[in-house]
C-alpha cells in the first residue's frame, strides 16, 4: 500500500532576504554574534542550510548585512546629536544620552550591535564591526576637531569608552535610569574639560 503525502495548497512561502536580515539582526543583537549558530539562523529564517549559504555565503556574510541594516535603522544617528549649531560639550552630552536611551530601549537586545560585535571571535565579523566602530569614532573626532583640535583625540577616546561601557552595562541588565545617570555624569565631565 502506498500512501500519498498531501502537499499544502497554494504557493510555497517565498523567502524574503530583507526580512531574513532583520530577523538575523535581532538574533545577533539579543545573543551576540558568537552565541548564534547557523542552525539557530536557519531555524529562525525557516530555510535549510544550502539555501542559507546560497543567500548569504556564510554566517559572517549575513552579519555584515545585519550591520548595514543596523547602521540605517538602529544605530545612534550621530548627525542628530553632533550638530554644528550647538556647543561641542552639549552635543557630546546629547550623544551619550542618546546612546543610553538606545542601549536600554529593548531589554531583549540591549547594548550596541557594533560595539558588542567588535569583541566576537570570528575574524571577518569582528573586522566588520571594528570598521563600523572606527567610522563612528572618526565622525566624532572630526566634529570635535573642527572647534577643539587639541582636545579632539582625548575627547573622542573618552566618548567612545563611555559608550562602550554603557553598552556593556545595558547588556548586563542596567536600566535606563542608571545608564542616563552615567551618561549625564560623563557629559558634565566633558563640559568641565572643554571649559578648563
């Protein structure tokens, strides 16, 4: 006796690469690059491994696309905080507060995808995250250097260090109030440093 297996009616679900990148971004952000396996990704995307590799090349290839998506619609928009129409100290303080708010916005995916990815074990993914971090730091440096060239490197390093700390503390579970308190204290330190 032969039993026929009925196929579902209608067309098979179409794979949407952009939706897949969004799903992967959420997974990478929530768990960190190293903790997400290809099996986790294929399960979440509803595809098999050959389809995964055909679409993205590798886990790192998908991560690079997730970083690109994050840069467009998830990362802190530097130009909104670092505006030439207001003082540097005020702009940097606004950037740190924006970082605190963004890093605490989703407790399931706290912190910064880029900063956390810069610590992953995969060389290709780590290099991509480091490149994004360096680009952000260059933007901050250019902004500060336009008005305070002698202090630009030190202030950029300080802001980058505070942002990394905020991201790490958000991932450890610190809430918005604590992150904002830290960001505001750092903002006061910047203001005192520039006016000194």
